C-alpha cells in the first residue's frame, strides 16, 4: 500500500512539473529603427465623435431604494452624466 501511495505521489509531482513548463516567449527581433518609428505614430486618446455618438449604456441596479444602493446609484449617475456631457457616450438609462 505504501509503495502504491509513493508511486501516485511521484506521478502527481511529475505531472505538476510538466504542467508548469510551457512554450517560451519569442523575443522581439525587430530593428530599433522599426520599433522607434512605430512608437512615434500618433495615438488617438479619445474615440471619434461619430463612434461615441452610437454608445448607449444600461446601468442595472439591484436596488434603488436602500441607502447603500442609493449611494452607488448616485455615484454611477454622476459618472455617467459626465460621460454624456463630454460626448464619450450618447445616453444611459438606469434599470
């Protein structure tokens, strides 16, 4: 019985070591000029107004009456109203 338990434990240990080994990550072999020019490309930080005007948000609240959830809903209302004001989203609705 002890030999069987020892064999099972050794097999489990071997399986754990095999499972931890994975494929190696490939290194970036691109030349510095290529990576430098790619990093200088302009990046848009905000979505375009055309795409932003299409976003509608539905905020689903568990409860709208008790004090804890009323506080959460108030904070969500403030944040979502700010997103509507700066044009990030089109509208939002509380459910």
